[in-house]
């Protein structure tokens, strides 16, 4: 498994989506019982992290597709 830091917006977006996929897999299906066992703040923080990963991936992909001058977030 390659853990080098991605260098461009596309690679960073793909890395964030991979992280998001792993996070969501850990709180759904077989991981749901563990997630439900966490206190409310930790559950909130995990969903906040998922939102941040999705938002950053989206911003990076938009910047990759349109160029840096076209985006305002990320």
C-alpha cells in the first residue's frame, strides 16, 4: 500500500474519498453496533469528519476540473 502524500488536487481528492470510504465502512454494516455504542459527541465528531472529507474532496475536484481561479472553498 502506498502512503505517499498526493501532490495535486485530483490525487488529494481521491485520497480524501478513500479515507471517507474507510470511515463510512467503519460506522455502517458490521461497524454500526460499535458506532452506536459511542457517546453522542464521538458520533457527532465522526459525522463531522465525514462531512469535512467530502467537502474537501469536492473542492479539490472542482479546482482540478475548473482551475484554481474558479473556486472559493477548500
